[in-house]
C-alpha cells in the first residue's frame, strides 16, 4: 500500500481512508471505522502487548498450576516463565 493507494494486478486504486482507517475498514468494515473515528479521532491509543489482565491471568494460573507445567502456563497466558513463577509465589503467599 502506498499511502492510501493500493496496487491490484498492476492497476493503482485509491483507497477511501487514510492508512490506519483503511486497515480497520479492511478488517472490520465501514460502520466500525465510522464508530472508531467518531469516538477516537485525534486520540493516541496504546494497545498493551498483553491481551489478558493480570487478575484474569492469576485466576487461570491458580486453576491450572497443579496440572500444567510452568512452560505450558506461560504459553497459555502469553507471559514469561519467570513471570509465571512470580505469580505462582504471589498466589501461594495469599
């Protein structure tokens, strides 16, 4: 993609939206883009690298720590093995 232009089969087409809005339109459709624009235009939005909240991860670790390895818990939650060990100690200290 070049700015808001796209090359399809050697033909350059102009996209309706600017870069990130075009990406969102491709992923979610125009109605969602309109809602995103209406609610967040001009804002800086940060997406954390971790999808799940710490509270949720702690509950999943507590549910599964007796039958999954630390490596499996890390894969399940997206946290490092070191973080999983720390959270297990936190759970045990409660």
